C-alpha cells in the first residue's frame, strides 16, 4: 500500500495522508509491490507540497496588492478566512504525518500559515474599504460548519472520530473557500489584474493537487471524497480559467461578469 506516503512509523492514522494501523508491521522484499510503490512516493509528496507552494505564491501576490493599494475592494473576506481556517487545520494533522520529517514541508507550512494570517489581518484592518460580500450561503460562518459536518461523514478510514476528519475538513474548506471570491468577481464589471492572477494561481494549485490524487489512485489509494472536492473546485472555476488564459495570451481586460 502507498499509505506510508506521509506517515510516521507506527502512528495510528489511516490513509494516504496518514497511515493504516497495519502499515508499520509490513515488511517486504526489494522486489515486492509494496516496496516498488514506496520508491515512487517522493514524487507524490512533491506534487502535494507543490500545490501549496503555488497557493503561497498567490497569497504573496495578494499581500503585495493590498499593501500597495491599502484596499481590499473586490476581494472576498470570506475566502481569506476560509483559507486561514484550512491552514490552521492543516497545522494540526500535518504534525501526525510523514511531512514532519521534511524540513521543506515545515517551511512551506510555516510560510503558508504566515501568509494566510497576514491576509486575514489585512482584511480585518481594511474591512472598511469594501462593502461587497457574497450571498449568505457562501459566507464563511455557513460554509465552515457545513464543511465540518461533511468531513465528519465523508473522510478516509473506518473510524468515526479520527484525525482524518481534519484532513477532509481542510480539503472541503479550501474547495468552498474560492466560491465567495468567484461570486464577487461575477458581479463586478471588470476584475483587477492582480486579483485575476491570484485566483488563477489558486485554481492551478488545486489542479496540481488533483494530479497528486490521481497518482495516488493509480497506486491503489482511493480518496474519492477528497478527489471529488478538488474536481468540483476546478469545474466551478473552469469558465474563469478560460477567460484568464485568454487574457494572458491576448491581453486586455478580464470581464467575468455576465452583465457588461
């Protein structure tokens, strides 16, 4: 099994982001399927971390934009709080995975947490510069409890209460987190350049993680509920990505609103 991708030996956590209880007892010969899979695991870890590095780059771009213009007009506060909640959750369950053996993953998680915290702080500090918010059912005080309930019922493993709930919550909250931002842009005449690049990079980050889930699937680890969350995220932003890619190719404005 590739369940040992991130898992520390003998930690009682299940699934690809963690470990099955029996994983630390398995021993195979060098030519066994288990060991052949284990030799391929660093590439899967690379894709997982790479996705978050792209998101970190997007966050840095947004930090620069807010610092330069001293305004969060056109940005969704709910999106930033959603990502902050997701990274806090990731700080908890990542400590129970094999990622803690990699200093690079520590650095990524620390930088991502700082970036999300900084964006949330700036949103709070400059809250008076915007009056536009998404619809009620996309606000973070609705999506966060909903994602937690979904994570309770749809998480890897067979245990009702486990760290896997936080893994699922992170994925679901990140998938829901971009929807308020897409809603705001859909109701704006024109999307500002840096904001458009930020959202484009976030979607690319999720696409990279879909590659991770796909590779894990072919290695025999099926996390369809988590894969499905990233698929929904990508499909809901597909029309935006088309417009963004066209803007990068041809230049000009990015008009995402249906009312021009």
